[in-house]
C-alpha cells in the first residue's frame, strides 16, 4: 500500500522524507514539553500526569488497564492512583455492583475544569487546523498517524522484550 502511494504521487522529493521525520521528532518533543507544563500546573509528577491524561482521554478504567497503558505494574499504578485521589483529580468507583473487587478509576470534575483551562485553547486550535484540510488530506493524515502509532507500539514491545533479557 505504501509503495502504491509513493508511486501514485511520484518518488519522494529528496530531503522531504528526512524533513518530515525530523518534524515528527520535534513535535514529539513539543508534546512532551506541553505534558510537563501540565504536570507542573496540576502539581503532579510526569507519570501521574500521564496517567491522568490517559484516564481522561479513554474514560473510566480498571487499574490493570491503566497499568498496561502506562507500561507499569499494577502495584506501581496503585501508587499513581493513590496520588491522583489525594490530589482530587481521580476517584475509584465500583465498576460492578455484583463484584466488589472490580473498581474503576475515573477523573473528577476538578480535573475537567483544569483541563479546560489548561488545554481549551490548544484543543480549539487543533480542531481549526484539522478542519482546514480536505477529506482526502485528512484520510492521508489519519493513515499516517495510525501507521506511525502501530510502529511505535511494535517498537515499544520490542524494546520491552530486550529489556527483560
């Protein structure tokens, strides 16, 4: 599929591939900086802030799912959830009335207010930017982001396996 795309639009312009790869890396750095500024604003460490972002984006989840998303043990994520609860950003709630062991972690209204304050303008800017592209361009961007995410996931798995040896 990617070779068909490359041939349909002609060969890549020399230096353009390198330029795009450099921009992807630069944007990853900028995202990290935004994440760190949010952690500082929320008075959290970077790991706790990352956990809060995940629960906010994906919705209420079990600790085991959050641990997988973070690449942590369930024991480690319990400490993260404790921090978030003490700070008033997350709460544990029953996920199943018939199974008291099933507990979900959810963000609080306080978290939603701070997120709107911190990220509201950025989110609006992103919506306007994305809406400025055509349907065809958005399909290409979406494809790139999905495939890039799949590559990142595969590399995380590969790096994790190497770390266990």
